[in-house]
């Protein structure tokens, strides 16, 4: 093998490695860049109220969603609702215990009780996640609620 054949061979190896790296980076970006965008989440109704005769405050949010990633349809997913006080302290996190099967379009309700207190306003943050509740699959919805005022 002469010198020209060796350098030509090295060029092909180098070119093949470069193509493989770019293909890998493209596939990795395609596989992982869509998280948080698979589902479009919207608030439908929000309530923060004291039920008659009960010693708790109730937080109830109804959301509607549409799945934008066809691979997510029919998969088991979950969602979380975090409740914060007016000063930003996390009061409670609640989730859908066993998850639910994602339809192309649908609704999901989040309901939880808080101990009756003097708190008059809260902030809720809702997001759909994977079943393990570790990866966001939707946009998050932040909502400020005042006791006994439906939004």
C-alpha cells in the first residue's frame, strides 16, 4: 500500500466518523428535545372554597388537553398540582395516583383538601408528567386563586 492509498483510507475513516457523530447528535436531539411539548394543557375551571359543614378548604382545577405528539396517545401518564401560599411556600403537592391513559383530546381534574386555615389566596401550578412524575410532558399552568371566588 502506498502513501496516497493510506491517506485516502484515513480520509474515509475520518469522514465516516464525522457523519456518524452528526447523525447521533441529530437523533439524540430529536428523541429528547420534545419533552414538555407533547401535550398542550389549558385551564378550564378553578375553585378554592370552604364546603359547608366541613373543616377543610378544597382546591379543584379542571384542565383540558390535546396531545401534540402521536407517540404519547394511549400511553399511561400522570400529572401534578402544586399549591403555594402567597409568599411562595409550597403547601402541598398532589398527583394522579395511578396515572391515566392519554387520549388525543380530553380533560383531567385535580382535587385536594387543605386544612382549614386563615389562608385567603393560593397559587397552583399544574403540569402533566410521565408516569414516574419525573419528566414534564406539557406546559405548566399557573393560577392564582382567592378563597370562595371561582375562576
